[in-house]
């Protein structure tokens, strides 16, 4: 085997490695984008379910505000309503 053959072989292997590296980089990029999508989806679901829990607790007739949390309410409470309102969602059903 001549030196030229050795260099050709190394060059060929290097090309193959570079090609594999490019494929891996592309694959990592896809996985990172998918991971970011899943994290955002999880975050949205957690925020959504927390809000739904508070909303239904309020609709069942309990305070969700810091001052009276968990106590039964006789009428609408402005603190509770502002909390629900600031969640950026619709107001409770009975309003
Ligand atoms: Zn309240």
C-alpha cells in the first residue's frame, strides 16, 4: 500500500465521519425542537389544570383568594374574581 493509498483511505473515512456528524447534528436539532414542544405542552397543561381546579372550586361556592382560601362563600368575592380574571380566562359560569 502506498502513502497515496493510505491518505485516500483516511480521506474517505473522514468524509464518512463528517457525513455522519451532519446527520447526527440534524437529528439532535429535531430532538431539541420536539423536546421544547413537549415542555411547552406540559407547561400549558399544568397551568390549564391548575386554573380549572381553582375555577371549579370557586363555582362550588368556596373562596380561592389568599385571605379566605377554602372557606365557604355566601356571595361573589372580588378578590377571588380578580384572581380568576388575572389568569386571563373567562369568568366563572354563574356570573
Ligand atoms: Zn374570596
